[in-house]
C-alpha cells in the first residue's frame, strides 16, 4: 500500500495537492472534509451532526469521523493505498489510523506538512471556489477556472464553501491549530514528517512533495 498523509492549516493547499498526487500515485484522494460535505448535501444523520461542528469551525467528534474514515478505507479502491487529506486531525485519529493500517500489514509512508503563514490563508480561502459535483478546487486570483463559475474538469457549477466566511476561517485557524501541532509532533517522533514550503506555486509545491516521497528513506520513487 501507498499511504501519504497531507497536513496543514485550512487553506494550506491539501486538497489541491492531494488531487494531483492521487493521480500520480494511482490511489484515491480521501478527504474527510469532502466526505462530510457530501453527507451534509445528502442530509444524512452523519451530515446533520457534522454540520453543527463544521459551521463553528470545530473538529467533528472522533466517534463520527473515525468510523466514516475506516468505512472509506475498507472500500475496494483503497486496497493499494490512499492520499489522506484532513485526516488525522488529532492524536487519537493518528493512532487509530496506524492500528487500522497495521492490521493490513501496512503503515503511513510519509506525513507531509504544507507550510503557509496565517496571513496568506484568509486571502486564499475567501477567493476559493469549488465545484459542486466533485470538489475540484479553484482560486479567483491564483488558480482561476477557464470559464468563470464553471469547473474546467466536469463543467459543474462553482460554489463557495459555507465555512469560508471570514469569521469561520478565523475560528477554524484558532480552534484547530493545537491539534494540528499534536499530529505533527506524533509523526515527527517517528521520523515520518516532512515540511514543504506551501507559499510557492502549486506546481512547485507538488514537486517538493514528490521529492520528499522519492527520498531514499521513504522510497516511493518507483510508484509513479
Ligand atoms: P477540510 O475540508 O479538511 O478543510 P480544511 O482543513 O479547513 O482545509 P481546506 O479544505 O479549507 O484547505 P486545503 O488545505 O484543502 O486548501 P485548498 O487546496 O482548498 O475540513 C472542513 C471541516 O470538516 C473542518 O473544519 C472540520 O469541522 C471537519 N473535519 C474534516 N476532517 C476532520 C477530521 N479528521 N476530524 C474532525 N473534523 C474534521 O486551497 C485553498 C485555496 O488556495 C484554493 O483556492 C486554492 O486554489 C488555493 N491554492 C492552493 N495552493 C496554492 C498555492 N500553492 N498558491 C496559491 N494558491 C493556492
Ligand atoms: Mg481541502
């Protein structure tokens, strides 16, 4: 299995990079935020519960998040691995992931933290547009679609996320930073954490992540 974890504050570029890496490595992009937004759209019990936390910028409780993630990992298309975006978000989630992978004789190959200073984030997130059908990510200034309001890839309508209002962006940053630091410390302790500069262009960030994955100690160069 190939298992890569992408870490970073809201707006760091996890979703943008995960999509490219998933294609390059031939494994699915699994984003707990996307799974929750799909559940909210469906009006399912998980969606109704998750929405209460998401709109306040808080983490959804582990009991809901972990079950949803484990169900997703059990699907056939994840048999060869995943690019994880937005999971794990705290130490309990990181430990559960390790246990679930160990049961399959596998482990996290590398956790990559995409580093972006806070002042850049509000600017990025207030200019973000995502496609309604598949969550493809755009930005008004740094990554615009060819036709305003339409996804380049599937033609669906571009919308802004409910939690990209300025006050919710600030709440997400304030409320989630401590647990992100815990997760980084968790992976740093095992030597499985790399940090890349997330302020560079989208292509340069991808190149930096691929270089980290190709590093001798990680040894994923033959996977793409
Ligand atoms: P989630 O969907 O994971 O949101 P997030 O972590 O806040 O991250 P974002 O999706 O906002 O940012 P991103 O890093 O993906 O950036 P993107 O690539 O879009 O989670 C949402 C909520 O769900 C959470 O708040 C929580 O409530 C809940 N949740 C999810 N997972 C959970 C879990 N495990 N446990 C508990 N609760 C959970 O890029 C941002 C913008 O910047 C875009 O416009 C993009 O085009 C642009 N951009 C990207 N890269 C660059 C670049 N290099 N240069 C210039 N612009 C760039
Ligand atoms: Mg995202």
